[in-house]
């Protein structure tokens, strides 16, 4: 965090027609109703038909009515099937890997900074001391891999699910339901790390629909899907961009390439400013033609990657995506979200639109609250989210009501921080890609890497 539904109709199996017995009236083909009572009624009607002529008996009429009701039942079930398309992963990740060993991400060697002893850097992968340090943190790495696998399976399903014409609320609710099921949501022990970002076009980050938002995804929209999962506060922060019109391909290609560059350059002892310079050089080497006009893809200079710590999505260090950042170095056993944003606009974002993202201030001191409603809301936040980000839809889900004044009070007192949507100039387009990496003593693990990106 920097911060739809495929309609699949299942084919109805054809009911084989049996030849009528002697003396039996030939009936119109009807699919057999699924309802057991209706099938019994039809059977009874058939048995009573014996010596009848072409005239239907009351029981026959009941049987035909039952068959028509069966047709109605099937149509109803078809509509229900449309609401829940095939392919949604159902089995929690913990059940998929009962031995508790979750898949590793992509493992690569750390890069060797120019001003670091080359021999020391090369020895990391085979150094027994570093390997022992690696083993000491196996539980932490495994928790992050657990969260990463839930993220991978959720996003791969959502990439096939989301289609133009879906409402943004529908998209977010399907994604969050799937991710909660896969992660095995369990209070603050396991769940979603922050609200689903689904920012559109010139909006680069921090937009998720509030209740009543009627925004619908369009064919010409560029949508950034940014969501997080966690196990015991170990957060996976990972994002991708969807565009249905291939005229945006170069924009997406530029940002994906820039993100992969940042991942490649990151490593123990690497200076953060060097990563930013490499990202910008790659990002701004791309151009995109839209409606006859050519735009250079720009890095959004006031957005960046960041370090991550338990229950804290932004834990102090920032990874710039332009040159000129801090010369602070990455360190052993740190965790980072490497994310880049490209824009066809100014390359600078500002707060805009209705706020939906909020987060309790990690370092907030004790503040006396006068309003009882503020105390109640803070209790709800502490219980359900602690210092993880949340949105208004999640407050509704937690049972909070009439909380607008209380939420404003908590923000005014600095207990909770508001994170409004971040937007470039209207009419431009922005894209985002992001991965979470672990700087293990022996190697760098791109823990959220998948077959999709």
C-alpha cells in the first residue's frame, strides 16, 4: 500500500426422452425438476395416466405445473451461479500445505554495491555463519510465505474475474472475501493487512469505494489493484495494474520494468538513493502514444516504496523512485515493498476525492477522549485492526454505526491518520506494480513473486 464478476453459465444437461408405453399419452419434453417433491408429483401423475385419452387429468396438470416450477427453479439457480463464477479458490492455504512449509518466492543473490568489499558480498550465499542466521529466522520467513501464497492465489483468481461493467464495490468485496478465506482470517493473527486499493486512471493510490459508491469499471479505465495479507503482522504488500484496452500496454510495461529494476538493484548494503536513480532511468526511457499524442512515462516523484515491520506497513525507510533520495543503506533481515508508479501526467500526486483509508498512528501517545462515541470507535479499531490500515466499509463490517464524527475526532487528535486518494492531473493515466522482498542474510527473496508478474 503506498500509500469484478465473470458471468459463467453452466450448461443444462439434456434430459433423455423415453418412448411412451402403450396407451400412454405422449407428453411434451420437459427437463426433470431438481426438487424431490416435484419429481414425486410428476411420477404420480404419470402413473395415473394409464387409460387416459388425449385429455389431461388433474394429476397430469399438476405434473406439468410441477415441471414448469422445475424450469423456474433451474433459471433461479442459473442466476445464482452467475453471482459466484467458477474458479474461486476455496481451500485455506494452511490446509493446502498441512506440513506448514509454504512455497518460497524467487531467490536471488544480493547485488554487490560498488563501495562494498566484493569478497564479503560474494561469501553470503555459502557462508556458514550467514546460513545459521538464515535458519534462526525460518519461522518469520514461513509466516511471510504463508501470507504471500494467499496473495498469489487471490490475485490470480481476480485477474480472470474482473471485467468492465463491474462495480468497484463488487470487485473489492469479491477480492476481500477470497483473500480472507485463503488466509484463514483469525482476528489480528491472520487476515487482510489494508483495504483493497482499486484506484482508477489519474488516481494513483489509496482509493477504495465507500458504501454507496456507484463507480463502475470501464473498458478504457486503468485500474491499480493493491491489497495486502498478513500472518501475525508479517505483511505482504503487492500490487498490479489492469487495463482492458491494449493502447495502455506501454505504460504498464514501463512500470513493470521499473519495479523489476528496483527489485534487482535492492539488497543488503545498497543505498536507497541508488535504487531510485535506477528506477527513474528505466521508467522514463518509455513513451506511450495515446489518441495521436506521445507522452513520456514519468515516475511519480512523491510516491515510493518502503520498509515493512510487524503490524506496521510503513516502518521508517523509504525507497524512492526518482534520483536524489537518501543515502541510507538497506540492512540484513529487513523487509521492503518495492513499488513504482508511472504517469502520463505531471508525475506528482496530491490529495483528492473522498477519504476511505485510515490507520491508527503507530507512535500515537495516550490522548484523553471526551466523546463516548470516540472511545467506542477506538475500541473497535483496537480490536479489529490495531495499527493495520482500515476503511469505512470495514468499520461497517465490524458493526460500527454513526461513526463519522468520532472518526473525525480521532483524526483531529492524531490518534488516527487519514490517507485520502492520491491523484495526478485529471485526464492522465497512472499505473503501479509492487512486490515484497526479504533481505535474508544469505540471499534476497522476492517472496510475493508469482507466475503472473
